C-alpha cells in the first residue's frame, strides 16, 4: 500500500507540474506585454442620423405620438442594431396605450354623466393617440348624438389631412378621420363622398404631464446616456411648468450631454444647436460653443475656397453648391451670399438656368 501511495503521489506531482507549465496564469508574460500599454478598443460605431430620425423627434416633441412611432419604426429598420431606438419604440407604445386609455376612461365617465360634448373631446383624443381604439370609435360612431356631427363633401384632391386641417385646424386629426371611416390613413377619399364627422372641437390640447414621473424618467435616461430622449421629455415638462428648476437642470444636463456626444462625432452644427439650448453659464458650455463656432467658420471657409475654384473653372453650378454649404455652416459669410447671387445672375445671362424641380 505504501509503494502504491508513493507511486500515486509521484504521478500527482508530475500532473501538477505540467498544469503549472501549461496554465496561462503561471506563465511569465513577455517583456513587451509588460512594458507596452494594452491596445485601445476601436470606437463604437454610431448610427448616422437620418431625416426620419429628426422627424420622429419633432413629432414626439409636438405630441403627435402615432406619427412619431411610425418614424421611429422607420429608423429602427434602417438601424436594427440600435438598442436606443428599440427602447424608444417600446416606451412610446406604452405611453400611447396609457394616455389613450386614460382619455377613453375619462370620456366614458363624462358620457355617463351626460356631458356628451366633453366626452366627445376625450374620445377624439383617445382615438387620435390610438386609431385602433375600437371602443372610442364605437362611442363616436354610435353613441354620441347626431347633432354633434357635421357633413363634409369630399372635393377633388382632398386628403384626410387636408379635411382635418379644414375642420379641426389640425392635419394630424386625419388619422382619426380614417379610423372613423375604417380605412387606412394612406387611402384617398373619393370625391363627392359625404362624410359624417364629429363637429370641429378646435386644436386638441396635449395631455397634462405628470411632473414627478417625468423627472424620474429623465434621470434614468440620463444615466443610460439617452440624452435626446431626456431632453425632449424635460422640454415637455417645461412647457407646462417653465419655472420648474429640477426640469431646467435636467434639461441642461441632457442638452449638454447631447452636445458633447455630437461634438465627438464631429457633427458640429447639431452640436452647436444642442449647446445653444443649455442655460447660460452651465458648466463649460461657452468653451464648447466657441470651439465649435471656430470649427464651423473654418469648414465654411474651406467650402468657400472650393466654390471660388469652381467659379474660376466656369463650373457655376458646383460653385453655387459649395457657397450654399458655406452659408449653411456660417450664415454670416457675406462673400458667399453675394457670390451666389452673382453666379445665379450670370447663369441667367448665359441661358443655363434649369427649370426648378418639383419636390
């Protein structure tokens, strides 16, 4: 037994020694690995903004949540890996469902108390937020008295947005009209058709903002680096309470963080717009603004010189394009504005002006 035990111990020592030699934790690192700093990770890819991104933000800020949701979905299709956009879509869906339900329930309560006009307003808001809200649709179509409806004859070229603009002073109510008619919002109404619609109720007011809830949401968004979303949220709060210091502070932090991110991405015009929304004296905003304006002036001058070269080479169209870029970067560039005017006048004299394109 003692010989067998000694044999096993010897094997164990060999195995442990072998493992120590092979283990990466026990190997000596090469000198280069000790003295050289570790390679820095490549910067994370940032999805470039698109016109759809801008429109989604604008619609969300103005309270047109359905259109905002539509454009965020477009952005998501263009950038399927963008988790922030995915989160915004889910958050917006929850907001739409919650606010639509609240207005519907308030409408039901008003309707049961005999306040049909006020109930109609709540049902319209619920349906505008969620055109698929079948219960709100049922109340508007079948339960509100007929005297609260008007007839509209569809004219040639009419769209639901145009009809909504005429009747409600709000083109986004076209979504509600399409829902009432149970047709897609992209459908075109047939000229001569008589539509029975609720009477005009004026511009719908946006729903009241729950201040404490929105402040907490903004703090979470800031911690997660979602500066644009937090900024839009706080601007909505400030529309309701302009003197709310906590909201102003969070808005400043959001715009400041967004400006720094855009500056890092070399999107200088967007960065400047973000920093200009920050309150005066907030951190080192004035330093960023000065640096960005200097960079924009430098870039503007580069485009201006390119335009001069094109002009000298008698390529007036390209010269105008470069000078327009100059003005986009530096609207105060007097030479670019004057040179564009001169180049266009010269084009007219040479008979080379093309007819304007129709968007």
